[in-house]
C-alpha cells in the first residue's frame, strides 16, 4: 500500500435540506410485506438515526429520521394489517416516538443549513471548475453517488475502510466502550426502559459540541499514529532493496545520509534572563485641561514637540525648568519588575471534521453499501453452541447484531433467539423479546448465521425468503451459512438487487422448498469483491434468549 493510499478523500459538497428530504422519500413501499417487517424497518431507521446523531453525522441522521417519519405518517397507517387489533396496538406504540423525532429534526435542520451556506460561500468558484471538469471526464461510480449521499458531506474526512482496517476497528472499539459507559450511567439513574433512549438522545444536545470535539481529537490522534506506523513499515520495506545495490564495507556502510542543519529553538523575550531596561523614548503625555501646554512638565529626555531644540541650547537649563520633583530616596530598593508575559490570543474554534468511511461495495443497482466488520472467531463460537443440534442433524440460527461507527458497521453481539429447529429449517420465535433486547442495548440487526448440518453451503429457497426480511430493512444485511461436513464449510452471502431482492419479495409460493424462475438471486458478500471484512481484533459477546439459557458477561476478545 503506497502512502498515497492513506490520503483521505473529500466529498463533492454537502446536501441541503430539500435534497436530503427528497432522497429520504424515495423508497418503494410494498403493502404485501407484513406490517411486522415494516415496523422492524422503522425501528432500525430510528436506531440508525440516533447512532448517526451521536456520531456527529448530521446529514445522515436527518436522512434517517426523515425517512422514519415519512414511513410512519404516510404508509404504515394505511397498511392492510393496520386494521387488526394487534396492528393498531403496535402503531399506537411506535407513534409515541414521533414528537422526539420531530424535535431532533428541528435541531438538526439549522446545522445542515449552516454547513451548506458556508460551503456555498467558499466553494462557488471551485464548483464551477468542477462542473467544467465533469463535462470532460465522466465521473466514477463513487463520485456519482458521493454528491447524493448525506453521510459523505464535505465536512468529513473520507477514508477507505478496507485500506484502514486497524484504524476502523480501533475507532469502533473506543466508541462502543463510550456508548456502553453512557448507557450504564443512564440506567444507574433508574430511568424506565421505555424512556432510556429518549433520555440519551435528549442529553446529546446539552453538550454535543464538546463531545464531538473530544472525539474528533481522538480520531485525529489515531489517524496520525496509523499514518506514522504505515510509513515506518514502508521505509523498512525499502531498506533491503537499497542495501542490495550499495557496496558494504566492513563495519561501515558506504551510504551517506544527507546532513540536516540542527534546528535552533526560538528565543522568546519572556524566557530571557531579566535585564534592566535602558531608557527609551516614550510618547508625551496629553495636556491637562485648564493648564497651559508650556507649563506641562516633561521628562528631561523628551524634547518639546512644539519647540525644536535649538543648536547650542543648554540641556541643563531645560532639565532645571521641566523636571518633575525628585521622590525621596528609599531605604531598600524594590526588586526589578519582570517583563510582562503576553498571553497568546485564543485560537478560533477548529471546524469539526470527523472521519467517515466511504462505501465498501455497490449493489447491482449502483447503490453503495457500507463496510461490515465481522469478528473472525464468531463463526467458531456459534458452531460450538450449535454442536448438539448439528450432531442430531438439526439446523440452528443466530442473529448478528452490532452498531454503526463512522459510517461503517461492526458486529459485536451474537444473539441466540428462541427458535424451532428441524433438519431443513430453523424458525425464530418470540421475536418481540429479540427486538426489545436490541433496542435496549442500542444494537442494529446486521444479518443472521445458521447451519446446514446435512446440506452443502448454499442459500435454499427458504433461506432466500428469510434473508429478504433482513435485507429489506438494511441493504448491508448478510447471511452466513455453515456446512461443517462439506467444503467449502461456510459462506457469506447477500441477495442481489436487482434481481434477487425484488423477485423474492414478490414471490407468493408458500412451500418450504420451491424453485424460482430467476437466476443470480444471491451473491458472495465477503471482501473481495463484497463489503464484509473479517478481523481478529474486534470484540464480541454472546447473549442467549432461549429459556433456561445462562448468559455471562465475558466478552470474546480476539486480540
């Protein structure tokens, strides 16, 4: 990796309020999808919006909150399932969040407008030059989407997560610990679970500038350390090549490094030892009111500004007529007054510029998808939990939960739900407890993992329908299939879009296994060429929701 690969990218410009709002409204609502799936989609949007708000990415937070509000007010109330008793109760519960969402949108709106106005004032000329260049050179896929993505505003420093995996994981670890500490502090105040998330979001506005400034300084330091480490590794990799071309004498190298003049420290007047100041001319005093100017006494070393000194004039005469009365001598001489140290003027506040990771891959439609970082030991831990089912030829599933940090997704929890397992299927049960746990722990559902104890590693027709339920909520959602008795023993997949996701959502067949008339329904998601990175430096924990399961607080550390 060359040093230039580490250089951050800059987005074209921030989006204004109208552009973000129109983009948030541009999604396809399918009433054939059950209301429960749309409610989960709404909860995911709400959670993501809060995460991006706390992350300081106001454009993306506004986008997610606006889409959440648009979905609730314009679509869910007209869903066919909304007329049922259970649907009415669920809608009444989720509609309680609307006032908080509106409040957050009102507070975010002036921030976005200010950023856009600042950009418009300072970048108008550059934008004109960019438009001229765009007419000559066609933009890449990344450049085409950058101007439409609220998460990639010009106020952020944009990096490639694949080229900076260690930095991404380190930032995520620090941010996850900070969020956990804040959540525990909120719970210590005995806040009811239903109000906990509102309290955390509302408290964000009290000190959001200080919080973002502190996290920005932390990101800058981590980024600087990674840059230095990478450059040192590159320098070390170049040394053997240079030495192989140079003759080496015994005990000494023939290479001579260029000499650099030793820098001299800057000498400040305040740091020099005190010396008694020599008399220097001082400005004349202003004349006092009611006293003639010629009677105003002046020091002997100050010439009269109105009467020029004549040649041959006796200076003693001037001194005798204009000196002030001499003060009586002091018994002890006062110590010399040290020179006054001038304080530096306060620096202007530094413009907030946080790190943001650009999309890792693109859907078949051209829509970008964020990076997902997956703990490399999670699959082994899941297989250990599922081993009893595997021995009996029964499938088993787990839910991949995590969070978003700097526009990248990080799996940090393996959630084992209540489930009904057979040799060909595993169906989750009591999903309400699963999503309640995710809401209380600020976890996003990023996909699922399941076993094929008697089949090879592939996505069955039943798996495709299950994956569609996850991917309609989150385009980055993944499915991990484990087939321990076959090779390959596992795979990481996602539905294509198009045609896979659209075809599966419109499929009306109810049989457990059924054919589909379209090929290319799913594809691999592991990088390359996908958006999933496996890392051994990311912590995760297991939480088992099955009746009688014992959970411990020990995290699995892979580093």
